[in-house]
């Protein structure tokens, strides 16, 4: 997996986080939608844990490649 793939994966994860929190915020405007809103917020919060995991995996993988392509 190249550096560009890790960056793309990280960007996609950030977009999903934004979607979950935006939808959750909209749902919180309607009392009948509070439970789904809470779940969307929980999913978004969990994805915040995924963000550093993607970066860490990228660092570890790319440092093992010949020529250490991670350094700029």
C-alpha cells in the first residue's frame, strides 16, 4: 500500500466522520430521532479512533519499505 493510498483512506474516513456527525446533528433537531442521532454520534466518535490507527499503520508500513519512502 503506498503513501497515497493511506492518505486516501484517511480522507475517506474523515468524510464519513463528517457525515455521521452532520446527520446526527440534524436528527437531534427532531425528538423522535434522538436514538438514531445518538448512534450516529457514537459511530462518528468510534471513527475518530480509526483516524490515528490509519496514520500509525501507514507510518509503520512505509518505514519498512526499501529506501524509507515515508520521509520527505
